[in-house]
C-alpha cells in the first residue's frame, strides 16, 4: 500500500527497491555490522510491505548509519588530542602530583572524558582569573585606602559583638 492506502504495484515496488538496493550496498561497505541494526529492521519492513513511506524510513536509517559512522571516526581522531590538552591544563593549573596525572591519563580518551576534562579545565581557568582579579582589586584598595588597621584582640572582638 502507498501513503494513500492504495496497494503498491510490483512495478512501483521494483522502482523503489532499485535505489534502496544500491544505497544498502554502499552503506554495508562503509558501516560496521553492529551499526546497521536499525537500518536492517527498516529494510525488513520495506521488503515485507513495499511502500513509499517504508522506502523513506529505510533510506533515512541507512543514511543515519553512515552519518553516525563518520561522526564516530571524527570524534575518535580528535578526542585523544583534545583530552590530552585539557589534562595538561588541569595538571598545570591544579598542580597535580605525577601519580594522579598518570591515573587521569589512563582514562579512555573518548568524548565523555574530553567533556569532563574541558569543564574542569574551564573551572580552574575561571578560578585563576577570579583570584587574580580579586588580588588586583585588593591591592588597588590598599593603595587607595592605605594599609588595614590592626585587628583588635579576640576577647575584645567578642565583647563588642555582645
């Protein structure tokens, strides 16, 4: 049946099957077998009931499998390098000991670890910038107002609070 509920003729089914067959062959050459699972289900539905809707669903699943394969390759190439860069920044900013650096370096260099290291590196950078800004502001205030007055003894401070 087609989208309007009418049966699909054998000629129309063959016309839809030819490009889907070519796309399936190209996809099978590029994508690993475990990445084809959703596409195989959509292909089975098309074979059982050829229709334009099932053709479109199978085509989309095959293209999504190819796209996911490409994304996995891209992240597999860049993730280790970026993870190492973020880890180096963390080690420098936090002053981590060598043992801890070695433990962190053993983590898998995947996208999740990269994101975690990136967030930690950004937090450490923000902390360093805020600390430098606070120190500069404190120095400016001390220059403008003069040195702080000596603090009263602890007992005298307690009496004043009461």
